[in-house]
C-alpha cells in the first residue's frame, strides 16, 4: 500500500461520513496513502459546508503532497480538456494527473474515473459500497 495510492476527495469524504467504503479508505490512509493539497481543499470545503470543522480533517493526519510542477500542471490541464464531457472537475484531473506521472493508483468513488483511467493509461481503484446479493 502506502504512497503508491493517491486519494481523491470523494474517497476521504466516504471515510469521514463512515460510508461502507470507509474501512477500505482507512486502510489505505493507515498504509501511507497520499492526497494532493488541492483535493484536501475539496475535502475541507465539503466538511465545512456540512457544518463540520476543518480541524477534524487535520486530525486525520493525511499525507499531503503540496507541489505541482509545471509538467504535472500541463498533464492535469490536458486531462481536464479531454474529460470535461465525462464531468471530471479540475480537482479530479489533478488527482489523476499526479497519480499518472508518479505511476500511482488514483483512489476514488467516482465511477466515471474507471473509463477515463483506461483511456489515459492511469491506474484507478474504485472504493464502493460492498455488493450484497
């Protein structure tokens, strides 16, 4: 596990909300998974909008990537242009672009990422609620 995984805001929010995927995300976080600072802003914004406190997010002690070199920014911009029709946000494309350039797996709850990952050669892991038959 560990730094081979880059978390999207949706994955961290699933853990915070104690959704069925929470255990899977917590395991990744405890294993050292990373989150980009842009995606952390998304998490903190959603927590505040729901009436929560950003200090609760800080208490998770997430491993945060704060840099965004020019070549990474270019990759993210290209992904954003190519995926707008699928509804991916700039934050989504930053997570995917950073993961792609480092050879990491992007972790999300967003189903659209699976197809985008295949088309752009990016490893994507979906964390979802378990299927009950």
